[in-house]
C-alpha cells in the first residue's frame, strides 16, 4: 500500500512514535491576532486518539 504524501508532509513522527501536527491559523492574517496567541500556535500539538488509527494506516 502506498503512503499518502500529504499526510507525511503534515504529520511529524517523534522518536517514541507519537504523531504531532501543526496548529491551524498561522498562515495569514497574523496582524489581527495577539502575540500570545501566535506563540501558542507555533508549537506542535498531538493528534487525538480517535484519529490515530486512521492516520497511521496512511503512513
């Protein structure tokens, strides 16, 4: 089965096997957002357990 290239570009796999994704809302219109909001959006967040099985099958 082929891997989905879009998922490999958007998902980061850690050394222990956790899957991380980028937080949405940082691509444009950043002048309207507060600096503390932008700081929170620069970090990666974990993927919900409900989506893990589906996403791992595409990797």
